[in-house]
C-alpha cells in the first residue's frame, strides 16, 4: 500500500526560491538600501553628526544650495550627455562581440569569453592609468609621432578633455555591455533561424527580423547598465579628464572628501539619483521592454 | 580601488533601480587612495606664527629601550604614514607595544569626519593646521601634558605655539613645509609673485593644487586681503579668477607625483607646490626648476598629533607623541619624504644640498617672510571649498 505523506504547505519551488534569494536580499538591504536611506536622511540634516540615526529637524538648505548653482545643473546635463554617448557607443561595439560569441565562436565561446574578461583581472585604476601613459605628452602615441618626425611637439589634445573621458569609459564598459546582450542572444532558439531560412529570408533579413528584435531587451539592459553608473562617474574624469573633463560626480566627491559637508554632498547625490531615475523611466516608457519581449 | 561590476545579466526593468542607485554612489570606480607616500598633507594654515627656522638645541632625548612598557596603541593617520620609518624611535624603544594604524585618511576632512562622528576611535590622530580649532571647540582632543615629553625640548617655541589653542597645548607639531610657486627656469626666467599663477601669459602651463582653501589663500596674498575675513565679494572675485585659470589650463594636481610628472613631461611650467616636489625635481634633474620667494611671502603648513578625547590610553599615547619627535624618526621624514620636522636638531643637521635648498636652510629669515595662515571657522572653510568646486564646474562646462 502506498502511503501518502501530508501535503506540503508550501510549494517546494517557492521555498527554494526564497532560500536562494533571502541572503542576496539581506545583503542588498544592508549594503545598498540602508546606505541609500542614510544618504537621503543625511541630505536633510543641517550638518554631519555622529548621531545620524537620532531625531533631527529636517532642513532643505542643502537642496536650496545645490539647486541654486547654475554650473552644477550644466554639469549634470553634460554628464548625462556623456553617459548617453558612452552607453550608446559601448552597446554598439558590444553587440558584434556578443553576436560572435553566441553564434560563431562555437566550442571556443567559453575561452573567448574568458579572454573578454581578462582586463578585469587587473585593477580598474591600473587600466585607466594605462590610458594616461598612452595619451600623455610623454606617452606612447606622442613618443611615436615625435620619434618618427610626424610632429615636432607632443599633441596636448590627446589627454585632459571630455573626449578622452568618453573614449576611456567606452573602453571600460564594452565587456560589461557584452554580457547582457550575450545572455539574450544565447537564449534565441536556433530553429527560428532555420524557419526564417526556410521562408527564404536572407542572412541579413534573418538578423533584422529575427535576431535583432529578440535581442532588444539585452540591448536595452546593456545600455542602461552603462548609462546609469556613468552619470555619476568620477574616477575616470579625475585621472584623464583634467579641468575640461570634470563630471558631476567630481562635485559630489569634493563635498564628501575635501569638505566636512556630507549633507550637501548627499543632497547633490539625491538630485542626481532622482533625475537619473526619471530619465530611465522615460526611456523605458519609450522603449517599452514588454513590447520588445513580445516582438 | 576596484570598480563595482555586475557580471550577471538582469533584464532591463530589474537593473534599473539598482543601477540608478549605483549612479548616485559614483561610477565604476570608487574612492582614490592617492599614493603610497604621505603626499596629501597640508591644509594651508597654522594657528601660531613661527618666526625663526628651527636651530639646534642642547636637548637630549632618551633613546634607551624600555621593554617593560607593554600594551596596544591605535593611530588614525594619513595614507602612507603608517610606515615604520615614521615612528622608528617608538618602535625601537618600546618593542613590546603593539601599534595599530588606520592609515585611510586621504584628506583633512577624512580625519575630522572620522574623529567628530565617532567612526574612528583611535587613541592618536593627525590633523593639519587650519583644522585644529574645530577639534578643541567640539571637545574632541585632550590637553597634552608636555612635561612628560623628553623630546619636547627639541621643538622650537614658535612651533610649540602652533599646537596651543586657548592657551593650552592640545597638539604637538610634527611635520611641516612650505607652499610656493614652483617653476621651470628654462621656460620662465623669474617668478616673484603668487600672481603668476593667475597670469594669462602662462595659459596652458599652470598646474594648480586641487584645493579650495589653497586657492583662496593665493587670492588673499595676491590682492592683499585679510585671509581671516574674506568677504562675499572677494570670494566671488577669487572664483572668477580661478575659473579662468582652470578653463585655460589642462589639469590640476591632487598628489605630488602628478605635479612632478607634469613638469617632467613638459606640460607644467609653474605650479602651486610644496617643497617636496621641488626637492624631487632637483634630485631627478630632468628639468631645471626654482622655488619662488614671492614678494607676498611663501605659505607654510604644519602637521600635528593629538590625543582623542575618550582615549584612556593616555600614557602610551604620550610616549608615542614623544618618540614621534625623536631624531631617527625626524631624519627619516626629512630624508625620505623631503618634509620638515619639528625636531630642530634634525633640521639643523641637514647636510644634503638639495634638502638645504628645498628648506631654504641658508636663509635664516625665511620663516619671517612666510605666511602662516590663522585658523578658520567651519563656515569659512566650507565656503572656500564650495567656491573651488563651483569654479571647477564652471570651467568644465565652458
């Protein structure tokens, strides 16, 4: 006789999901949401105090200060445009790489993926500093041009400007932008291509009408994954941007590290966060990922 | 520091919130720890006004090892200052005391924020002049009983006064140096004024220190303003002038190696600089340089050590401060990092020609011609930093 056990009260898949996700959720809560909440709270404090969790009388003085400086708004706009360009170009460059890994690399795809990620075995700072060595007045490019007699004096325009910051950031982000696109391309059923071919679609038509539409969610994810953090970037402009390549993140950093004015730095951070979220929501409304998924 | 990266592939909707939050916290990089050496010391200010260069004293400290002293001591210091050579005398004398450093300070604000918010509870900390008043006003630092310091007699009175606030000794001076205009003599024959940093004829080659108080200090020297009473109009004028400088010159420096590199690669011709960069360039010998004696006077800065209020480790802390003033520690500071020491015997014993030049040892009146900026209020300091931040933003968007 088969003895039936008691019916489980919960779905085991649900229990597994909870078991797997709770640790991550706790980490996010502790190290992402809690600091964010503290940042928002700090922006309403009059000054930095040791008792940040204690009661306080909220003030808007730091928001008034942050919003009253025209150049901060201009810099935020400039940083947004730079982030858009970086995200767009990095995604455009990343797509062919992901396409190759998904459809052409075959059994060597894993090896190529590791090679793609090799740069991350070295320090971020080291990689950005390498650009400085490449583009500086005594750098590789200038030394080559001067050494071969192409120019008499080193080109100073190669470093310390906005273009250099954008190019460096594109280089930094391309491997990351590749990953979400690769994940989406990897899920495309190869039989769809066969079906398209059976219907006399040329390779280009197969790409345009099958592969590209199905990979749009990955493209959107890659774009946003680059765009959003780049708006607040400050290390790269600090290293290769010079006076002309400064970004909004550098202003925030000033108030945290050079001044004891964390509340003003927090207010600037919250403003940037809010505007970035609004931009992303607008972008998502325009792109409509769900519609893309149905395409 | 390493960048934050997401190696997973979340769909667009899921990545939004996380990535947007990341945006508010900075981009792929995080904070910078400038260099391995103590390259970020000075806020340009001191409370006292040393008028004479340290000269040799008849004082003898006690270097006899004392293994009977045991325990643990913690120090909150700047990046690089935890190197053993900077507390060599203490290490030699008290071998059985364990010293733990938190050498994560990267700015005066870091030190102040750490102590004032209670996130740092080390026994000893290392601020610079210009920031001292805050610690005393807020009760963050203990008064020091200097009768217990055997090396105290090696410190000139004028330097001792730097650590005195409201008539009490709260800090002991340790490292010090000059700020002035450093320039390449093959490009510019002579610099005799701080105003050269604002001079459009040098556009493209001025390398300013990335520091608001430093910028306002220069403005006050150039225009003859009272540095302790800068008005809103003066601050606006200073901002306009520095915006032009930032707009017309490619870069600024955060850490001394950047400044040295810019001179040696040909980009920089003149700069706001500490004597350490001057000495480094003299030693390297790649480009000819000089360190100006501006008619307005040089600026000088002094680093001090204090004992945190609440520390019950006062005995060990005092021993540590005492040995910081020891001869070997002072020699290491001077010879390895080209910083001055408050130990007058060490300064008087400098024989290296480069160091003598860098510290103007042969000019006994050098400190009389030097500006030691008085302490500032918190409001003043924040206004100056805000000015500089806004000037950088304006220059960056033009």
